[in-house]
């Protein structure tokens, strides 16, 4: 770990460059140096894909997903705009197995908005990060519900092409929304907590690395 990344207060009350570094995106070279960050993201990504494939067989409640939390964690750890591809990777791999193509464009575009919301929070720390986690968890769930159920009404043929049919599709989807919302209210803040623990571990290890180099 690079001791220059540690947040250290300057004598004049201003933050040292380490603090400024926390306010910018990490480069690919920096991520290669902190290899454990992308490694954690890959593991969480794989877990999100596996969970989406096996959850129905395990009797899990419908729409209990970890893709939103995985996206938020990836954005915080990678601190890079490209982390928004995490939800696409999850749905692309799992959809290839599930054959979920009827409303694919609605599903994928819904995840795109979730990814953008997570990206906006990538530089936040402290309470602001947890507030953003709740915002992404709640807002992402509501948006996903509204947009994908609209897609079902528009393309699936299950409901009449009327306002009553649209309302019926939303009413039918409420149990799925409840599960997704409750899950994300727990999992997305937990992702923020996990990212904070990784950052604390890095900060704690950096002084030791500096002493060893000295």
C-alpha cells in the first residue's frame, strides 16, 4: 500500500494530498497497486450472478437481489466511472443462462440508471455515504419496479393496453417491490460499511508499510 494515500491533516489545517486523492477517481494503475479492491469486486460480482441463478431454486423471495449492493460496493472500491458496468455484467451473464429477453432492454436500462446513481456517490465519505446508500437502495428499487413493470405491460401481452391494464401490472408487482426494497435497505448500506472497512484496513496498514520502507 502507498503511504501517500493516507489522510493526514496538515499543520495549517488544510488536508494533505492524500485527502485530495480521495476526491478523485482511481486510475487503473492505482487499482492494480491496490489489487485487493478489484479482487473483492470480482468475488461480489460472481456472488451476484450465482445468486440470481440459484435463488429461485432455493426458495428465496422473488426479487431479492444483490446486484444493486454489488454495484454500490464496486463503485466505492474502484472509485471509477467504469464500475457502472457491474450491473450489466450481472444481468448479461445471468440472462444468457436464464434466457430473460422479453423485456431485456427495460431491465438493462433500469440497471443503467442504478449504476449512474451509484457513480454519483463514489467520492462520498461518512454519513453522506450511508445516506447515498439508502437513496440508491430505495430509489433504485422504486425505479426498477416502475420501469420494468411498464415494460411488462407494454411488451408481454399479459395486461390490456389500457391505463387499467398498466395499473394492474403495477399492483401485481407490489410483492416483488416489497422484497427488493427491504433487501436493498439492508444490503446497500452493508456494502457501504464493507467499503469503509476496506478503507480503514488500508489506512491502518499504510503507516506500517511506511515504517518498513524506512
